[in-house]
């Protein structure tokens, strides 16, 4: 007996903490006979559990979710199945954020501003092992690929700068000398091509270092 269209459909795990977003995506995606929503998750923990239980063909997942962030959920899903097709669908661009998601195991990275046709195409591509990166994100990854990333220590300093902390406070909080703080701020400004602390925070936030 020939298999039905439903039998051959791409089975999708939809993970997003906003019910309206999930409902909208489900309505949009299931209008395509080759795509079916196999299961849904409202947070990262549930996403990992549902993936382990149902083993969908494709995972469509947000980055900002309760209990377990999308990045950690992606990493956990990748450990369960290194070949998992995982599409990030998020409002957040930024080369560092996208690079971290891809390094964790995501295979595609889409912005929620993508059109319905683009999302459907990304799901179909993922199902056959092809990657899709939103053009804006791909451009950012290309532009900043030759630049040195911030170290964890530099990010720690930058987080405190974003909170309005002065050098002597940063020195005390991180248990390093003020000279070490000044040296790291100098490196931060150079790496981000920023003229001052305020611009450094703005650029770092846009690129996803402070997410």
C-alpha cells in the first residue's frame, strides 16, 4: 500500500514560550501538506524532553525561553542526536549570538521577521540536511568573522560597565587590579571598534555578547 502524504510529512517540534506564537506558526506551517507539528514545547526543558520522546525530523526553537534557555536546549538536543536538524527562530540577531547557537548544534538561524515562505523553505531545507541563515545574520557573521571575539573575562567587565559600574567597583567585584580593568577595557574598545564605554555596550548588545 502506498504511503499517505501524512506518513511522508516532515514531523516538527515547535518550541516557543508564547502560545500565540506557537499557534500562529502551527496554523501557517500545517497549511503545507508535507509539514505536520508532531509536538510542542513551552520552555527549554520541555523541548529537550519532547525531542527525546518523539524524535521529530526538525526542531524549530526560540532562544529566549523559561526554565532552560534555547541555547542550552539546543546543546542538549544535539547531545541526544548529533544529526538533529535544529532551526533557531528568534527576534535576536547578532553575530556572536548566532555563532554560539550554531556552535551548540543549531543547523539554521532565522529571524522572526522572516516571511512565511522563508520559514517553510527553511523547514524543508533542514529536513534534507541543508542550512538556512537569515541574510542579515549571514551578513553580520561575514563582516565580523575576521575580528577577535571578546573573552569571557572581557565580557564580565563589559557586563559591569553596562550596569554603570566604575573601574574601582569592577576591580573589587572581579578581584582584579584597576590596571587590569583598564587593560581589558582598552582591549574591548579595540575589538568592538568602539570610541568609548557607552558605544562598546551598544555594539556588544547588538552583536549578542551581552544576551
